[in-house]
C-alpha cells in the first residue's frame, strides 16, 4: 500500500475513533446531568405542591372543596415548567372519606390527553394506592414517549394525607441530546474533512520527497558517477535525509570517478606498457628470425642485426627498470645511493648519449653546462632524471632544438631542459607528474610512452630534496626546471674518474638504426614461399628497428619491400607514384599521422581488395582493433608476431587481391569459385583439436559454388573451448570474403570467450556495415570443463544438438537471437546446460539437414538426431558415418564424388 494511502487511512481512523469516544462521553454527561436536573425538578415540585396543598387545606379548616378553590389558582403557576416537559401535576387527598379527592390539578395543553387524571373529582383508588410511596417511576406517555413520574406523600401525624404526582416528559431532555448529537456530527464531519485535507497535504509533501529520493536513488544506481541534486530544501527530517543522501552520493560518485579513473589508468598502463614492451620485443624476434633464415641459407647474419637486438634488449631493460622504480616509489622503498659527484659531467654524458636520437629526428641538441657543479646524490637516479627529461623533449619535438642547461645559484644546481616541441596545455601542467598520466589529444597520443617517466623523475628529484616544475605553451615548446639543493662549485675537481665504472657498465655502443635498409647485411636468399604469390609491400613504421626486422623477414619470403618511417612519407611516396604497393603493412602508433588516419586516407582512393592494409599493432585492446577495422584495414597483426603468421596473412590478402583482379579481368566464374574455395580453406582452422576438456573433429565439404560456411574455435584456460559455427548467406567469393572477415572479427572478440552473447554482439558490431546485403547465421558455444557446463548463444542458426549418453537423449540448444547483420544492437539470449563426461555436442549448418533426396524429402534434424543416438564412439568415425548417410540419402553411390548443393559443415565435440 502506498505511503500516502496509509497516512490518510490512519489519520482518518485516529480522528474518527477519538472523536467518537469524545462524542459518546459528552452525550453521556449531558444525559446524566439532564436526568438529574429532571429528578430534582420533579421531586422538589411534588414536595412544594404537597406542602402548599396541605396549607390550603389547613387554612380552609380541612374543607377539601374550599381548599381546592385556593389550590386551583395557585397551581397555574406551574405553567413555566411546561418547557421543561411538565405533563401533569395531580395532588389528591388520602383521607378516609375523601380518599382520592383531587385537591389540585394541572395538565399542560400539549399533554392534555395524557394527564394522569384529567378533570375528575376523584382519582381511582388503585391509582392512588400506586402513588402511595414517595419516589420516581417511568411511565409511558403517548405511543413513543417516555415520562418520569415523581410522587410525594405528605404525612400528617404519621399518616399519609396528601399524595402528589408530578409527571415530566423526557422529550425536552432528548431534544437537547439530539441537538448536541447533531452538533457533534457536524463537528466530527468538519474534523474528518480537515484531517483528510491536512494529512493529504502532509502525505503528498512526504511522498513527493520520497518519490524524489527514490528517483534519485534509481538514477544514482544507473549512473553512480554523476552528482545528485534532490531539490528538497525543507528543514524537516526529509530535508535532512535528502541532504545526507546528497552528501553520500557525492562521496560515492567521487569514489566511483576515482575508481573509474584508476581503472582507466590501469588499462592505459597495461596498453601502454605492453605496447612499449612489445616494440623492442618485436625487433628482437623479427631480427633474430631473419638471422635464423640467413643462417639456414648458409649466410652470415649481419653484426648490425646483432647490435640492434642488443640495443632493443637494453631498451627493454630500461623499461622494466622504470616499472620497477615506479613500483618501488608506490611502496615508498626507493633507496638512493648518495655520493658527491660532478653533475656537470653527468649532463654532458647524458647529452652525448641522446644526441644520436636527436640527430636522427633532425633536431639540434644544445648544451649550456656550467663546469664543476657538484651535488650529493644518487648519480644513477639523477642520470635517469636527465635522460627522461631530454628524451621526452626530443620525443615531443619534430623541428627546432632541445637545450640542456646547468648552472649554480646560491648552492642550488638549476637544470633546465627546453624544447620547441608540441608543448603542454596549461591545465595539464600538474597532472603530467602523476603516474601513468599522458596528455590527451591526438597530437600527443601519437607518441609512444607509458606515462611513468615524469612521475619517476619527480619522485627522484624530491627524494634529493629538490623540486621540478614545467613552463609550457602548446605549439611553442616546454621548459622543465629541476632545482637540486646542496650544490657546490669545485673547478679543480673536473676529473671524470667518477664515471669510469659507469663507462664500463654502459659501454655498449648505440647502433645507428638510421642506416638504410639496403645496406643491411642479409643477402637475398631464394624465396621460402613457393606459392608464387609475392608482391610489393610498403612497410610503414616509425621505429627503425621494427622496420628493419619486418623488411628483413619479408625479403626472406621473396617479397619486394619499400619502407617509410612515417605515414607522411608513405603518403608522399604513393602520391608521387614512385611506389605502387600490392599491400601495406602499417604501424598504428606514429606521430602526426597515425595508422588509423592513414588507412582512412588510403581508403578514399583504394578499395579493400585493390590495396589490402594490414595493421601492425602492439595494442591488444579490442577497441583499437575495431577502430582499425572500421577505418578500413583488412586485418591486423599484433606485435611481436611470428614470421609464419605474418607470411600467412600477407599471402591470404594478396590472394584475395589477385582473386578480385582475376575476377575483373577474366570475369570467369570458375576462377572465382577456385578462389572462393582457396579463401574458404585458408580461413578454416585445423579440423581436429584436443584439449583436456574436449575432443573436436570437424567436417567441411564445399559445395560446387562455395556456400560460405565457416567454423572456428579458440582454446581457453583449463581445457575450455569456444566454438563458433556460421553460415554466410549467398555463395561464391562474396560469401567467402565475409567468412574471412568473420574469422578476424571472431579473433577480436576472443577476449570474451566465456560470454557467448558478447561474442555474437561483437561479431554483429564489427561486421554489420560490411555485409553488403548478406547476413550470417551463427551459434557460439563455450565449453567449460571445470564447471562441467556449456553456455551458448545463437544468431538465427540451426540449433546445435547435445547428446546425453547416460539418458540416451538428444537436446536442442536453441537460445533466441537474430541473425547477424539485421539489427544494430541485437539481444542474444544465453543458455547454460550441465553435461556429463562422454556427452557429445554437434554443431552443423543447414547444408546437412536440408539435403534432399529424389523424392524431395529433407534429411532433417530427425535423421541427424537418430545418427547421434546410434552414433559411433569415435568422433571421426561418427562424422564419416554421417557424411555417408547424407550422401546415400542424396542418392550418391558410396565412394563416388558429387559436390553437394550447399556447403556441408559439422563440428562434433566429445566432452571429456
Ligand atoms: P611518457 O612515457 O608517456 O612520455 P612521461 O611521464 O615522461 O610519460 O610524460 C607524461 C606526459 O607528459 C607525456 O605523455 C606527454 O604527454 C607530456 N610531456 C612530457 N614531456 C613533454 C614535452 N617535453 N613536451 C610535450 N609534452 C610532454
């Protein structure tokens, strides 16, 4: 029941009950007092009349007739009592000879007919006898009226001489009570109405506040990071509650925001660090595999490649050190090994270390270092500070200069790193010193980094009792100033001995990654790929080591490569017509123009098939991959990659390109189908696989026209498997291409292996605008052997079948969901089922159930179910029997080959 109704009902009940009792009490009081009044009136008048009648009798010498004349006059004085309900007054003699003689009598006009003894000289003896006792009795007067009779017996010398009866009606009393009742009813009505109005008003105010509070709580539940304004300003408890809630919501939303920010930072750190770590790793893997191929081909691997590997490994080491430092800072246990050392020399050393980096970017690195500045501190950590600041300056500057200044003022060493780079917006000046913080915006995000450098730098500087600050303007440049206390000048101690041990440690020479690719020491070797599909590949990467690693590998595979160190350079190369690549391998994170943007530009003039674009990315977040695919990339490869994987992907895309070109030039259906078959075969995974939880066997027979059937799976942890079966509408090359996109989309979604609905939604999201009128039916099943359950979701596909060996029954897995490509944001229902060891799961496409025989009958689920129940124990054998019965049903004699009308695909999974 609503609060308002409750308040209304209870207040009405309270008013009605309390006023009811009050009315009852008042009426009772009134009745009692009126009755008492009547009794007093009746008995006093009876007594007075008796006495005055007796006096008249005495005065008239005991003559009743004479006395009656006197009394008749005086008794008329009773008239005013009529208002009080006087019905009659009778006074009679009780003397022997005059027994019952009426001495005085009065009857009110209204009750003339009810007088006890109207107009008689004598009262009947029995009536008189009944009055012979002083007291009160109730008598009926009229039909519905009650009267009270008061009798008085006047005694003379111990004998009752005169009997008087005064009769009073109750009507005046009852009239008065009725009037009181009416008055009470009237006031009761008013009180009820008033209390209704008041409680309505109060309850409305209360429930309005509650409604506001409920709405706010619901809203807050949905969006806990937004501020809540309740607009309840009353000073009562509701106002207090609202204020408390607002305060609580504010605290929670602040915490939610902080948590979200931390979560975002954590994701960012993960993405950044993996990217940062993967870049040198990629170099190491790529270069070492090129060296391996060279060795295999009897060549000497180049020493420069070894240098590059060494350089990459050191870069990796530095990053891991940075992460370790960060973790130490977080746990506040970074130890500083302090010594007095020449900061001036340290600056020069750092500058010489980083100069090649600046030269490589065409930037001048200027140094203005005052000689002989000594500080007490940890030289290794302070070198890290200088390297962080100078390498940031070089990183974020594309033209102009970077300068490193050192001077001493009043025992404080002042170190300044100035650049003419992209600058930092004022609002971010404080934040860049926070862990993992990176200035947002494309300009800055095109550069690699973890967002850790400045946080580590600041902690080190503060650990030395110093300060760090930044002055910067966007597009103008930045100046970072570090002030270190307790510095001193010691011109005499310019001996660089201090760094001798360091020099030994850091002796590894930085190789020059700038050296042109053509000079690389890897000699051309015969192509390892004998498919004959080679092409010119444009490789775009701003990391020279990566560039070197990729091209070395591609050359080994027999491709012709052209390189560009930025998307801009690649754009110019292509616009000038100097290069006409068959395929572009594109790094995603590059300054100024990143991989996504360059893909979009390329797609303005070249279609997906004219120029395949493969993104090389160390980012493994699916949102980045989706972004790349929607920018127009054909595929992506995550760094570090295996050369075999890179070759396979390149081959597929070159093949597709060739297919489309052949199709355009020859317009030959046969070649299209050939191609479609090749594509289809290239996207299907191995047909048998075994994990600790499942054995999977697949069957795929392409129809004459290739029907676009597709299956794929990913193996999860602890033997879990996620299997996708799909059927693309239509036939031929278009369907085959969609199958290949489905494969890419499925691998993007593989993060959510245990969430079938999310997998299908993500397929829908990625493929939706690429289907070009086609659609895909699919079912995805996740098998979780640890929990012994399967979870499935379906997109308009034939329901898969689950055979329970112990019950010898077959169940359909048919959760609801529309085919992929119909709706922008479809809902896929998920179903969960338990299973027992030995149960069998069958995923299939409609090619099987819709196979028809000469009579036009369909093979149908019924036969499939029967096959499952009677099926062989071995999954391979089961598939062979199934194929055989489908073929026989179709009327193809066993052993003969006649391609089916639609692709036949089945995946059988035995659950272990
Ligand atoms: P990162 O590894 O991302 O460079 P840092 O902590 O060193 O991390 O820097 C944090 C952020 O501060 C950088 O991502 C960049 O946005 C900004 N930044 C640092 N130095 C400079 C600079 N010299 N010019 C412009 N922006 C800079």
